[in-house]
């Protein structure tokens, strides 16, 4: 089993999560994020990159390495990791709750951080107004920016492609991202002291995996539209779970249910790295949020008042959540680990099967990520009868090339947008 020796090999072997950390922290313009033919964001490396620089970027790559989560917490669950507190919550502002994908807690907390001047800006992603099927990296400096970006964004996004520039501004900020994005931030923190000084809060969400841009293109294509014909694509929000809404430039509106979009389409083409992700529940974040509906299959089939499952993992995150409660920004109710198991059955299953998936990949002589402190052996015992079948299934798929990617870019100039200093 040969470890990838370049960022290009990381992507080609299916280990790239598309977070953009390598592009964000590369010196000069030696690494760019581009959209591939398969519909994922991947690094394009300049041929003249310095070897030492290239090695430095590989060392911090969360596709290859995910470190030990914070362990100074009073509670530790084999499936859900370390935490200070677990609650069910929603934004008290009716507009934020309505516009958010679930209970609007991430929108409420980031609003609170800006309004109380605890941070100068929020680094996150939002719909790209020039290409609505895609997401762009956004710097939000006021509540209106955040409100416009509320709601879920599915598909490829690389928020860390602007992290280096954000750190260079020397202003305190918060980051909202996928668990792999936050793991990348923690990798960088061990090498760059600016992270602990400037990144005051990290907020993540339970992740079901990054879907291909091709799936979004197929969704609008059902209605006779190409990407160039779409004025707006809203995956969720404006209710819980909220309908998918497609607004065409000619004024036509199309809607389909959450069930049709997620369980029927978006989860059909998930990037390979997500299938071997041992931390899709944000163990490195200060606060992580997810849906809080409880159904037999883990999907919401009717519209309802939105609630979030919220895990405060760090002391910093717990303090922020309590401050938001005291300020009346969020309302909370107790939530048990057993209830979280029922609310998020797919996350429980993924954790329990992860060791078998990694074993299958190793058996096929393919490289695997390095994980530390994520309790994979303990979690595997809960589904030990399925270990061999899952391992062999992963082995067969890997031998058939399921983890190999085409890294050819759709457009040589397709890249993350340059950053500008916040005013």
C-alpha cells in the first residue's frame, strides 16, 4: 500500500475531500481548486511548486490525516465522541428559524457573534449568484449577509481556499464548515499559531457526504433547464426540511420535496472520500449541529417546525451556546444520546462500519487516511456481525476502481474566487 506522494495522487486515489486547505495555504498561486469532469473540486498543482512546500501541504491535508479530537470533555460516547453538552435547539428569531435548514441555530449563533463583536467576520459558503448550482466562499460581516446565505448547500465547496488570506487580515473570525473542513483547520493549528489566536470559533454540521455537481445539473435538467438557465437553486430552507426550489431566468418556478432531492437524488453520487470518513459528526468543532427529526428511516417526510440537534464539544463551544441561551438567541431542550441515535441512524451506522470499510480498502492495497482517537474499534463492536460483509464489499468496489477519480478539470480557469479584505 503506497501513500500518496503528491496532492494530485491524493485526489486520484479518492482521498481528497475538496476542502481547499492546500490552495488556501499554498504560497503564491501554486495550488488552485478546480471543478473536475466528475463534478468535484480538486487541487491543481503548478509543475514548478517547491518540493518542500508540497510536502508541507501534504502534512496538513485532512484527506490524509485526521488528528485526535479534543478530549477535555466530561462526556465521551463511542459513537458521538467527546462533548460538554447535548441539546435540542432552535433560533428564537422566527425568520432565522424559517430560513434555516432545520432550526436555524447556526445562523442564530453566527449572528450573535457578529452583533456582540466577538468576531469581525464569518468564513463560510453561500450560493454563487453567478452560478446558482455552485457554492462560493463567503465572508459575512453583518446579519444580512448571513441571512442571505441561510439554508443548506449541497455539492462541492472549498471554504478553506480562502483561509490563508483570512488569517493574513489579522482579525478574529469564526468558521462554519463541514467536519473535514474543521479537521483541516485543526491540522493547520498545530503548524500555524495564528489559527488559535484568530479563529475564535469553529462550527460544523452533521454531514451526509459531498454530492457531485453533476447531480445538481441532473436535478435542473429534469425540468428542461441547463445551469445557464437557472437564476436560483435552493436545496432546503424556508421551512423544515423545506422544498427544493428552482427559479429559472425566464420566471418559471419548479419545486420538489426533500425526499425527492436528498434520498432520491443527491445521495446517489457521493465522493469516495466521504464513504471512508470516520468523522462526519464534527468531533473537532466547538459546536456541531444537525437535524433533530425522529423518523423510522432518518428522513423527514412532512414539513414541521424546525429543531437542531446541537453538540457543544469544547468549553469554548459550551460557553457560546450558554451565552446565546441567556441572550434569548436560541431556545433549548434536553436531548439524550439514545434520542440522537434514533434521530441520526445513518451516522450511527457509518461509525459502526468504518473500521470494516478501511480494512477492505487496505485489503485491496489502496491507501487509507490516518485517523487518531476516533474509537473505530469500539464502534465496530456494535455491528460486529456485519464486519466481514462490509469489508469484502469495500474490497470488491476498491478493486473495481470505485476510489479512483478523473482529475481532469472542466475548465482550466475554474477556480476558487480571490478574496478581498473585509471592509
